C-alpha cells in the first residue's frame, strides 16, 4: 500500500497520523492546564483583586450586636468582640483574643454560669447578687453601689468568689464628712 495516491477528497496515511497527533497534543495540553496548581498569569489581567479584602463572620448568643459582621482580612477575635460588645454574663474565656478570623465562621458566645453571693456592710444594695462563676471580689465591687463610708482597701480583691458566700464590705474607720 506504500505510495498509492489517495482518491479525490481523501488524505494520505501520514496526513491522518499528523492530524491525530495534533489532536492528542491539544487534549494533553488542555488536561495539563486544568490540573495545574500554579496561578493563572492572566487572572490578574482578567479580574483585579480587591486590595481591601474582608472576612464575614456570624455571631450570636450573649452579645449586644448579634448577626453578620464584615471585618478587614487579618482581624482577630479581639477586634470582633469589640464590635459585638459581649453582655456582662458572656463567657468569652474560651476564645483566644489573637486568633485570626476566618471567612464564614459562626461564633456563638455562651452564657457564663452564674453564682449567688450575699453582700452586706457599706453597700446600698445589701442582699443576694448574681455574678458570673469565676468572678473575683474586684469584679463584684465594680457592680456594687458602695456607700461613701465604704473601705475596700483591706478587701482581698483578687480572690475568686464561691457560690453562696457572704461578702462583707467594711465601713471606713473615719468616714468622709458630708459638709454642705
């Protein structure tokens, strides 16, 4: 069959092999370009990237501003908590403030368990008061309506409170005078 000329409209065998080789080469190039993990050099020409990228996170639970929040890329849990304003009984101890936010993250701020302490002495609001578990006396003092004659200097502020505990706020030995 060597060099028999083809009939009109037909191709030589080597012409067919050339066409098949070109077609296979194109298929191979297409396959390699689809599986290539390198960035497309034309991508930046086709679509400019947004230089002010943001992440969107959803927050619910014990916060003043629940819902979806967009923050700049690179923002942290601390940045988010400043925006959503946790409520007094919010338990944010489980979150590391420096953790970077990831787009699409859902964060539920849970309620911190409460304990009851009984307050007496130089306060206007004597009686039981609920505070988050793990609170210290200094946290309690900030929530109390102290009398002018209260003396908190000798109170062990850093000590943790226990459920059912009695906390006595002493009166000053020389209370300030109210001269009108």
